[in-house]
């Protein structure tokens, strides 16, 4: 099944949490001079045109990133992400929104390397055209979960793996945990970030239990829900599971998650959680 197209959801609350986390991890990596490797298992098209027919269908960015751009005195991590978006949109009109590869691209240096996987036949060529320099980014039409096993450990010895499958196939919940285990065996010092949707509480909790059952240590959970998780259809929230997170990320999340919960809330049941699935 390859029906999922992320452009219909670009710039929504889940994107904000994901890209905020990605941004802060990258900021941590570039504090050291040594190069790092970035692997994106489901890279999409890299950046999204918000005036496209697809993005305009549900206009999810209106209740997401558009709200934040008009706010003052936001936590620094949020301002860091907004700086990237403002640079992509030099006029006052919000036209482009970055995918994860474009967020990472904002931070990478000449010595760093990106490996971007996208299996969708329509999305892959768009992504490849966005990153034509193969010395900087290797763009492949490939199964991203298999790439975790194939590409690790990286020559750079420092690395960040993002896994955010669409979960349109229920087995993605199993595949993402298996890929984490495969990657961790080969590259235990790497940072791994798994995005997941909160469609209902039970399904999300089952994924978290599966991650805990791997016995991998140093796993941080960040989750944001904008409405009641049981009474509404669709995605009520999302979360990020981070293995070997930057040591500052928990503290930073205690600043940005309360702000996001307040600014993006759709009912009185909006909330967030910051917890350790397994401590170090």
C-alpha cells in the first residue's frame, strides 16, 4: 500500500512536534566539529507547497504552523524551527513548509551526509530533484526499514536515524520496532527518533510497550495531544520516541510542550507527556 501522501497533512500539529525534535537533535550534533550521518527512512518529498491542491484540501497547517508564526515570546526551540520556516518564506505569505530532510538540511555542513529513503513512485523523483548533490545527500527509492540494517554503522561514527512511517499498514508498528532493534545492535551509540500517531490511546500504548520490551536503555518519550484521544476520529496527537537523546532535550521539552499544548489545543483535553520509557 502506497496511498499515503504527506502533503495533505503538511504543517499540522504532528509535523510541528516531529520537526521541532529533529531541529533540536541536529543543533546538538553540530555543536561538535566531527561529521554526522542522517538516515531518513520515510523522507517524503522534502518540502511542501501549502498552496497546492492537496495541502489546501484540509488546510491542516492553518491550525498548526500558521498559528505559531503569529505568536511572540515563544520558547527558543520553537523560534529555532520558525527561523527555518521564515527563511523558506521570505515574504509574509506562508507558501512552503519543510519536511524532515529540509529541516536537517538547514543544519548540515559539507562534511555531513544524508541518506534519504522514499518508496512512493510519485514522491521519490520530487525528493531526488530537491537534493541533486549526491556528495551531500544520497536519495534512494528504497524500503527505509531495510536501509537501517544496510547503512549502519555509518563511517562518520556519529549518526541520527529518523523513522516516521505512515502506519497505513498496521505492520508498520512491528516494523519500526524491529528496525530500531536492528539499528541499535549495529550502532548502539546512535540517536534514533521514532514518530508515531495517537489515533487512540490503546494503540499508542501498545507501541510504547513494544519499545520498552526491547530493553534498549536511555529512551525518552515526548507526546502532544491536541484533543480527546477517545471521542474524536482521526489523529488526536502524536509522539516522538528518542533513543540516546541529547542531554538537553528533556529540559527543552519542558519549555516547548506546554506552549504547544496551549497554543494548538482543540478542546480541554489537550495535553502532553514527557517521560522516560527506560532510563539510561
